[in-house]
C-alpha cells in the first residue's frame, strides 16, 4: 500500500464468500444486550444477501493508515467490477479490530471489534477513540475485555457481546465446498489483463504531486481526467479536487482540452462565472471560449477612476485606514468589486488602493 512515507505491505488472511445473516433486535435491552430485553425481533432484510469478507493481517498501525487502505481497497473493488461498493446503500461495510501494544514492543494485547462502520471517517474515528480508551484502561491498571462494540459517532462505544476466547473469531469453512486451485496459466492470464491498480497509480502520480493529493485523485476516480487535462499539474489537481468536485460533473463526460483552457485562465475569470463554467464542462460541445470573454478587468486606466470615486465617497474610512486600521482595505476592495459587478481584477484593485491610500 502506498503511503506518504513509502510503501507498506498489508497481508490478506483470506477473502471468503458467505451469505448475510438475519439480525436480532433486542427490545427493551440495555445498549443492545440480551439481558433485560423484553422481546427479540428478527430482521430478515439482508438475510441471504451474498457478500465477500476480506480479512487482513494486523499490519495497519494507525487510524489514518487504515482509512487510506480502505479507500484504496474500495476503489480496487469498484474498478474490478466486483461491486459498486456504495456505502450509503449498504454495499460496503467495515469491521475494525483494535488492539494496542506497549511502546517499543511487538506484543499485541487483547483486541476488540467495532462492527458495521459505514464511512472512512467513522472507521478512522472509531479506531482513534478505541485506541485512546484501551490505552486509558491499561494505564489505569485495568484489563481490556475481548468483546464486540457498537460505534456511535457522538457517544461512547457500547458493548454488544463478549468474545471470551480467540476461538470466537474462528472461521468456519463450508464442508460441502471443495477447495479450488486454478491453473497457473489462468492466474497469469487474468493477472496480465488487470488494469493498473489504484495503489500503483497513486505512486505514479505522487511523483508530481503531494501524496495525499494523489490519493484523493485516485480514490475519487478523477485521476483519469487529471491525466488528460493539460496544464500545470498542481493547478489541475487542485481544481479537480475542489471547484470541479463541487460541480458534480461526471469526469468521463468532460472535454479535457477545453477544461485545461478554463483552468489556465481561472485567475482572469470572475468566480461565479468560473463555477458556472465548471458546472457546464461536461455538456456536449462545451467550449471554454464562451467564458474566457468574460475576463477580469485589469486595466488600471479603467479601474483608477472607480477607485478614486469610492475613496472620495468614503472620507471617514480613508482617514481611519491612514490612521492604522488597515483592515479597511477589504472594505474598499469590496466596494470596487460591487461597482464593477465582480469583474475587477482583485490583485490590480489592491495595488491601486494601496498606492492611492498611501499618498
């Protein structure tokens, strides 16, 4: 797995197929425990749904590393056509097992499990909070119980059930399913047909960008468009991950050449027009020229009279600025932008104001 500090290996214990089970809901119970429940309902909504469970070795060393691994894993699953992995639809869930160890030691202490996390942020937050909780237990002289916890973002994780023995985590193979050993030539043929995987693309893009920005491009699925759009690499990446992402445009529908022209001229286009242009960048026949004609006004001979007029209309603010209230510069810039309907080049306006206010 690529990381900011280099590559690290995350071992896979197994990836097995199973069917989702029905879910017991204990009514009147305390924090979901059976003890004290007045009734138990069985939720069959997901019973029988096929799923793949992927179990890793305990090779992840931080919440952030786990989050990045999960993002890359999801992107790989999507690109290989295994699943849409849409978390809001329940197509992807995470169970995280957390244990801590004394500093400088390889000893992994008792682990706990947090079930059914449905976002990368929740997975990272659950790990951070559980590490903090377990550390506090050990530092106070206590012992961590091996159990399954329910994660609630705004409250302490509540126990669901205890797992007293490591055997409670055991994997039970289906006795009626015989092992399959695909021929080596089939494995090699399939391997040769695989596309460049997300982790490899992150490493390649990180040669020109910050590692986190490369990860964001790949895990958002915008890296293919990034590689097609000409121009300054960092500028292209930043626009794709910010203003373009907010526009909600399908990257595959965009004319990369036209988008490159738009990004190159972004500092000369009023912000509202740039946002409008990015939102339209996926439309058939989109042309950047439509928006480049609305460039910012940067001609000092055109802006200077406007600046003079605004300064003359606000003598009190001018006196206060010259008396040391330099924060009023923003007030004057805002007045100029209003007068020009947002078309004045802010950089030129700032220079003109400083020159005239300093006189």
